[in-house]
C-alpha cells in the first residue's frame, strides 16, 4: 500500500520527485555505510560536532515501515552529513579520495542542500508513520481478518481526517519540522565554519491557466515568499498524496467487491471465535 502511494505509482512531478529524493537518500546512506573511510570520517565529524555516535542505516527493501528509521537518522544528522561531504570535496579529510568520490560527494552536497529535498523527506516520514501502528498490529501472533480490517479502516479514517478537518494543521506541522531541521543544521554549520543555508524558494507557477493545480491565487503577488512556497507544496505535493492514499485504501477495503471478499475470508477463518 505504501509502495503504491508513495513510490511505485507516484503521479505528478512533485510526487515523482519525492520518490526520487527517497532513493537518493538511500543511495547516500549506503555510500557512507559500505566504505570504511567514509564511515570513519562521518564518525569523526559526529564526534567533533557533539552528536551521538550512529551507524548509517540504508532504507529497508522489503519492509517499508522500517524505512522511517533511516529517514529519521538522515534528517537528524544532516548537519554531520553535509560537513563530511564538505570535507571530502575540499580535501580536509584524514583520508585520500579519488576524483570519482569527490565528484559524487559534490553531487550529493548540491542535492541535499535544497528545501524541496528536505521537505519531501519530512512528508514521506510523516505519511509512512501513519501505517506504523497498523503494521505493528498486523505482525502480532493473534492477528486475524477482522482485526486487520479494523486496522485498515482506522488508518483510512485518520487520513480522511487529515485531508478534511486537519489539513491546515498537518501541513503546518510538516513545514515547521522542515524549518526546524534547516535552522538546527544552519546553526551548527555556522559554528564549524561551514555554509549550510536553505531557504524556501517558490517554484514557477501558472499565471493564466486556471486548470492547473499550481494556479496561483489572486493575492499571490502580495503573499510573502515563505507563504508562496508553503502554498505551492501544499497543493502540489501534500494534498495529491493524501488523496492517493485515501483512494487506495477505499478501493481495497470499502468497495462492494472488497467487502464481499472480506466476508468470505472471515467465514473461512481457522479461528473458532471471531470477534467483531
């Protein structure tokens, strides 16, 4: 389900970009983990910046819910990651690196120091976190069909609530988390003499076509730059993904064919007592 909504069947330029950013995050963490030199430099950087020692964790290939741990490590240690890449590019590391490694480090450095990249990771982390409770419950020993159906319905209700009643709160919390990460990383980098400054920049918007999702409102010219950026990612990334997740859950658990299949599965359950 998560793979369909957030990765494989991502539609729209920003949804596809979010999928690509998650892949880039995984590639960068694997680039650090499977090299003794790069792992050593990262550990030294964490120690010098007073961060707790941590091991880079690549994103899980099979259990999507486990990817949240890798994303949390990346967002929490992004200042250390940027500093390590900076040292590799500018020959300030204790190790010698080839021109290929320096080129890759420069590419990673330019890619992760952008507001859309960090925002897409926060959106991915928050949305995949909605499935965490359901996944833990379904992995239990005594799980059965009715419990699984109730868990899926609870997630559907929560996503529907985020899409309707709590949309403003959900979007605001995502933007606040992104700004907090940017501010923390910038403060630490200023102490260490590095340059880490990410500011929200609104992309180009349609000025005339009223049928495009990013058609700007009437007061767009009077809006502050930060508000323009938040408005754009709200209507072009967050809302479409919530709609996609809601549609996938409704298709699988709320239509007539799905309900009939669930009833047949319950009737054929091996358990003697089925609790609704």
